[in-house]
C-alpha cells in the first residue's frame, strides 16, 4: 500500500432508535488507550441525545415485550452469531481498549458471545423460574408472572468494555425491557461496534440504544428521567450513591453492583435477570 | 410589493394592542374571474430554495431559557385542541374540553388553550361543556375534509355549526377548482361561506399538501384573504403532507404583505403534523421573524393539534422541575 494514501478514519457514532446519529451537540472526544495510543474519535452524547434515546426506548418497549419469548431469544442468539462472525474485529478492539494480548482478547470475546447465548436461552425460562401458581384459600386459580419493568437505563462497566457491557445489557433485554445504555467513557469502542452489530441482528430500533459520553453528564439525567423505570448503576463508580438518590425522585428500580459482580468471568446466575422484572399476580375464578 | 387592484386603505397599523380581526371595510375584488387571475398572477413567484434555506436558518436559532418558558406558555394558549375522527364520542369531546380549560390539572399556572376544534354535530356539546369559559369552539365545516359537496350543502353545514354555537368555522377550499384555474369559483365560495358565518370567524383551509407548489400556496393565501378569510390555515390534517415550515413561511409572508397592502390583519393557523414542542417553538420563531411580533397572539396565530399539547406540557414541566417527565403524567386524547 502506498504511503501517500489518505487515512480513512472512522468516527464511532451513537445508536439511537436503530439509527447511528452523531451527537445532536456535534461533540466528539478522543479515545486514548492506557498506553497513550489514539484509538479513535467517538461521539460524545448530550442530555438531548439521551432524551431522544429514552423516547425511542419507550416507544419500542411495548412491542419488544409483546414479542414471544422465543422470538426474543432468537434475536439475542442472532446477536451472538453476529459477534461471532466479526470476532477478530471485536478481539482487536477489546485488545486495544483493555490492553490485553490477542489470546486474552479472543477469550473475552468468546465469553461475551457465550454470555449473550446464555441470556438468549433464558428468555423463555424466566416465567417458569420467577413465576408460578400460588396456593390460595379460596376458589381461585392464582398465578404470578414476571413482566418487564419497562425502560431501563444502564451505566455500563468502565473496565470491561465488551463482556461487562453485554452482561449488563443482555439480561434486561432478555426480560423484555428496552435499554438505554451509557458506554464505558474511556473504552467505548467495543460497545459501539456491538451497536453496529445489533442493527443487523433484527433487534428492533429503539430497543437497544447506546450512548458514549461522560457518566457525570449523562448519569444524573438518566437517573432523574421520569420515563426511565429502572437504572443499573454498575459502571457509575463513585457517582452511584448520588445517582441512586436521583433515581428515588421517580421511584425507580435501582441495581447496584457488588464487588463480586465486577468479576465478569463467573457464572452470572439470575440476579440481573431478576433485577428488572415486575411480578403480576392474577386471581382467576374457578369452580363457578 | 405586488400590485393589486385594491381600494386604497389607511396606513396599516400593526403592532397595536387593539388589532381587530376584520374591519368592516374589507377591500374586495368586485370584478370578474379574469380580474382575479390578473391580480393573483401579479404575485411574484416563491423562491422555494430560498424559503427552505430561510426556514433552516431560523430553525437553528437558540432560545434562552426565559424566552423558552414564555414561548411554551404562548404555544399552549395558541392551540386549537382538535379531535376530528369518525369515532368521536360525547365522552371524548368532554375530556377534550376539560383538557382545553385546564391542560395540566396539577398546575393552575398553565394557560387554557385557544379553542377546541370538532365536527359540526359535536359543537353544541362542546359549547355546553365549556359553558361561558373563554375557550372558543371551532368547527370544521363545508364537507370537511374533501370539500366535495354542493355549495348549498356546504353553506347548510356552516349555518348549522354557527347556530349550534361555533365561534370559529374552519372551511376547506375547493382544491380541484383551484388547481384547474377556476379561481372565481373558489373565491365566490369563500365569500358565500363568510356570509353564512355571520359573526363567527372564518378560517380558510388551503390544504397546502394538495396545492403542490409554494407559488400555489401564495396565490391561494391571497385569494382567501381577498375573499374575506379571518385566518388562513395550512391543512386538514387528513392528507399525508400537512403543515411544513416553508409553507407556513409563505403564508406568513402573505398575511404580512396583505396587511401592508390593505390594512387588514389576517391570522395564520398551522395544522397537522406538529407534534413536538421543539417544532412549535421553531414555528413561533418563524412567526416573529416573518410576520412580526404582532402575530404572536392566539388572535392571530394558532396551532391545530392534539398530541402537541402533551409535549408542550412535558417540556414545561421539564423547565419547571429540572428533569424529564414521563409522558403518561398527562392525559391522552
């Protein structure tokens, strides 16, 4: 390749409502790796971008909830397929972002794919595990079913740019929620790449919205937004207590990660699946 | 400035507090269709590229927070809260009227809207619900939305609506006649409807989505104003292309020029497709920069809308509370 060829550099953009806009504010920021290497320019989302994302998520959520559990599982599995087919690209960016060698990066991508498949399998099992029939003293058939909480805001983990990201995003999606996620501020590229993948994985527009930017700027807007039903503060760090307090104003569900939750390699269990479902109980008359 | 064969009028007085809708001595073209064609033919063509550029430039104007707050309230007070569905029921009209009077029950500082807009058979019901509150009842008439009926039927439609208590009549022009060049027919029809309106204000719907070009919008605006319109209105909301900023720009220019030419001040109503507070504020900037601040009043500028009101209320609550609010805090239609 001749050296006088122009560099074609990619600016990573946001994912809002199935489209890839630059920030409404026009702002971008440079992503610099820990070793000082320049990794790329990414859009820096504003609170208005966040507002648009919440509007999109709210509009998309009922249809995602109404989709069959089987269908949601297929869509999530498709997402895993898409990551698999681009695993080298993901591994390259994970290696750069998190300063791993190639082999470790490949392992992380494999774990991320497996994590998505794991949650894809959960979509049609949540109801059996979290729901059930209840014994009641009366002529009623009484049963409880888990229903999605609604629109969930996620502050993605700052360190684990891909595995941690999918581990936070996939469970609320599997349960039928729409998600607005703020990527790792310093390591956003793998998640933005994942956004590009989801657009070709049949994830309906608006169900998953990905914003890169500052947690200090976007976090409070997300936590205070009345139309967000729950927040996952895994990546909020020191801001988590303030954001949890912000979220209380509109009585949101709040998920706070423990130190153990930040070990992304271990079996995640159902904790995150349970975090953003509501239980609906139906009393149905029998024998009359 | 276009040259029109009009009776001379006193100098226009725009900007005064006491603007009247329609002075009794409205100029009219008493001549033939040929004369009308000459008059409207004298209008200069619209530079569509320029209109789009102008709209785009004004759309980027930033508004300071205090201005934004004032404009949100102004926009609410300019709304013709509308329900024009075949499935309208008394219950729907009742809830519409309730919302018109008190858009946000939790905040009495929110102004009431300008009017409710319903089909003629629901006018009486709406008037009864509203009582003598300062919210007008507007009724579409003249075989809305197509306008495809005989003149007698249209006039009967108007008279019934007025008799039932409508303060404002939204008529549709005969687009077929306009597009085939039968300007006299369109003109005469508006004159007849205006007469049938009596004391009710007449809004003339141009249905700009069907007029195809901005030149036609300008001609239809002038034609309607010459024939006696108190308001010119973009659309019925029943065709895919409704109010767009360039169309409203052209109409605002028309009312401005008409006022300069004749001293008669005509209002503009943008209807159809305006759903966000952001768009509404852009329209208000357009009004201020085109027609002038005198038009920034519910007497001279209206939004025909239903879902817009909730977005205005949401943005208003955002300004007040400092965080975004959920849409279901406000009642649906």
